[in-house]
C-alpha cells in the first residue's frame, strides 16, 4: 500500500494540484474537522459506492488516524484503483496545518 503524509498533501494543494481526496470517516466525525472539498464515503459504504469512482484518478484516502483509510486504500487497490493512504489521518493533518501556520504566520 502506498502512503502520503499530510504535509505532502498540503504542499500539493498549495501547488494547486487537482487531488481526489476521500474521507472514510462517519459524517459526525467530519463535523469536528475536515479537509476543504473532500468527498465523504464512510468506510462501510465504500463497497456500495465504488462505482462512483474513476480508475483513471489517484485517490488519497483519509480517516482519523490512518487505520481505516489504510483498509480503504487496500480495498481500492484490490479493485484496480490507485490509492494512497494519508498516514496519521486527520490527527497528522491538524498538526501539519498548525505547523504551517507557525512557520509562515499565515494559513495555507
């Protein structure tokens, strides 16, 4: 399974790359924090919604800590998709965003 860090995702977003992000957390978890523009497909519904995805895209999969997203990435890879697990999940995302603000003094 391929992985990507939260800092790498932030850099790619700041570089205006088109990313296909999927958050596999439950909707109530998204209320706490989410990446702007992310698609929510809870892990339990992924097999039912896999037809919504395009095998020509690379997907970055996100959850709270990286465990569920790892399972989702493996599931997608098994079905012929390109998927990267964002290691550390939203915990790492929040830390990376905070670090970027501290380093630059602005929200990126």
